C-alpha cells in the first residue's frame, strides 16, 4: 500500500479499511446491472479510479496497483462510484470491455455453492 | 471469529480471507438485481448462511455474528450463493424484506463520489 496519496481527505476520512488498509470495490456492469467482480482499493487506488476514469485496484496477491485491462485489454471505463453507509465498500459502475474475469468468464461469480436450508418468508 | 466451524472443508479450502479471516459478501436483490449492501463472513457465517437460508454475517465493529433482520425485521432470505474465481468474495442473492440499509435506504450505496476523469473508450 502506498504511504502517500492525493485522495480527497473528505473522502479518506469516511473510509473504514481492512487491517491491510483496503476497501472492497464491487464492480457492476452499467448496461446489464450484472455484478462482474470484486476488487480491492486502498486510498490511492480509489484516487486514481476517480481521477482517471479507469478502474484501478490494489492486488492483494501481487502487492501492487493494477489498472484493469492494462494487460488483458479488458478495460473498465468508470461511469460512477458510490460509497456505502459505513465506508467499507464501494460500488463501481463500469462499461466493461470483454470478459471481466481473468478466466474468460463474463463475471467472476460462476461457482455456485449449495444452499441447503432454504427458508421461505 | 469463531475458532470452530462446520463449513464444508471443500469450500473452506477455496476461501482467500482478509488478515482478520473474512471474505466479502456482496448482497444482491433477487427481483431487481440491485446491489443492496456488502457484509463480511467468516467460515462459520458462511456455513450458517448456506445451511439456514438466512443471511448471516460477522460484524467487524461489534465482533459478533448477526442474522440480518433479527432486530430490524428486514430479513434476507437466501436464494443463491456464488463464490468468485479467487475465493475472496461471495455473491449472495436474496429476497430482501424492507430496507437493506440500517439508515432506511433501499441500498447502502447512496453516497456518490465525484468521478472527475471520465475516459471514453
């Protein structure tokens, strides 16, 4: 995580971060409303996302910033960013070029888990 | 976080957790596709969600489990749960009773942040 950032302090003060300094960024496709993926942003990644219009994340595995699409060509053009009520999550609405998932799937959420106890209202 | 859990080891082994042992749970409304909120689950919260059909989270602020709606009446009946490709996020599709946000808003993502650099493809 970068030690310095130009993120607006008025925004930074609202963030509630994980122990490693990150907020969860939910990525939603503008045209379809589909939930595509979840990325992680530190303050600087959020700053870059807001000021460049290109979705930028912090990679927990590689410990570096990445601009979505920089290597894959599967760019995410940012339409809007919303912060949630308690400051630990962002909803990033994007125009997605190509597949959002590195596996080539449209979204990263393609593994269904068994729900065995389905309660009806 | 609970030290013991009955979560299926085949699922547990796929999870990539935050330093405090949590995965992000994106909550989406079944009927509308709206992204309602983001909660956090440890292994046991996920186990309870899958086996009871009621969305159950770990509260980072209160350091305890909470069943959504237990005090508010704003229950979340789980329709499906999907794990993402790298195991650090869940997409929980629910039937939401009432407002998802504790503020009374339909979703928690009602604070728009300014996107100043909008790039066009």
